[in-house]
C-alpha cells in the first residue's frame, strides 16, 4: 500500500470523556501502522500533554501540538513562538478585561490571574494533567516578567467559563491587532497562536517533508479550530459529535468519538473489515 498520512485531533475526536483511546480505535491505528500508514495527533495541547495521549497508543504516533506551533518528524521538533509584540497585546487586552490567560512552552504553563487547577475539569485537561505529567505552573508577575519569557512561550489560551461579552471583546481586539492567529476549540475559550500558524500549516509542512501528496492524507476533527486542517487534507472527516457547521464543511462525517468514529471510518476506507 502507498503511504498515507492521518491527522487526528485529541479532545472530542481521538479520546473519550475519560481521556482514553478506545481499544477498537487503537487496534485499527496499530494495524494500519504495520501497513505503513503514518499517524499524527494534531492538538491545541502543549507537547508534554499531547505525549500523555500518544502513550495511550504507541511512540510511533507523531505529534502536532500547540495548534500547529510545534510538530515532530522523527527526532526533529519544529517550534514557532508568539513573540513579544503578540504577548504584550494579549496581556494588555486580557488583563484590562479581567480575563485569565495560560501561556505555554512545550512543557510549562504560566498563568496571569486564575490558577489552572481552579478551572473546570474539561478546561483543566487542556493545561494540566490530573493524574500524571505536567504540574509545573508559574504566575506571570507583570509585563516585564512576560517579556523575559517571550523567547520560550509558544502559544496560549484564554478561558472564560461564562462565555461572556468580555471574551467576545477580547477575541475581536486580538484579531484586529494582526499580531497573532486567533481560534477557538470551545465557545468558552480563545486559542492564541503565532501569526499565520495553524494545524493546517503544520499538516502542509509534514506532507512536504514526507513527500506524500494531498490525496493520500486524511484528517479527523470535531470543532472549528480543526476546520483549516480538514480543508488542507485530501479527506476531511468531521466526527459525529461535531457542530453542524463543521459537518457541512467537511468532506464526510463519521461516528462520534464515543462510538469509535476514527476506527470505523478507517476500517471502511482501508477495507480492513
């Protein structure tokens, strides 16, 4: 079989509500890996938290982390950073509106107002691990402290559990600045990504590195921050639990993340069953 590339979002796509990969999904992935299919996790989580999910499958699964700002190919890790100008804008806008932001390196979390463990459980898994892995947090003391960290910070996320007007205002101001890419993985957050970077830019770079044409690429996602990735691949697959707008834009739809959506689609696509 000619080599294929498969890209999988994590939350709401690859894992269930307990942060586990379904055994049937894992079985299909490993069977296709033996046939030469290359699998990538493609997530907004930082690298160290993406690795916790990778370990639930195997170490041959590669990773796109931080919404495309970090990606692996073998031992090489490519990184992009938000940069000082974007960080300063994020800090000023969100602090003025009373919002809390988490900033990430590949393995550390810095926060401005609200400690990560005070977030809802669903939000918390985006920035920390409840059972193992990353628990390293540091508060951003002021703008000068943030400037000192600017060469380390890759991306960030602003979360407001009330989905308030101030989150909408922050999103609009940050978009208008032109200093970064603004996305969302839920109505209650703003994903803060380096300018002109997305899961899709990482996907295209990986296609080029492997010299695999777009028609032999598949992507799975369940939310609007996956849209560009689904449009960048040959076959963009929306999960059954996706919002209707994503289903309308995708090439096809599979079952939900709780119903082995990835495994069921790949079993049929590659005629495993």
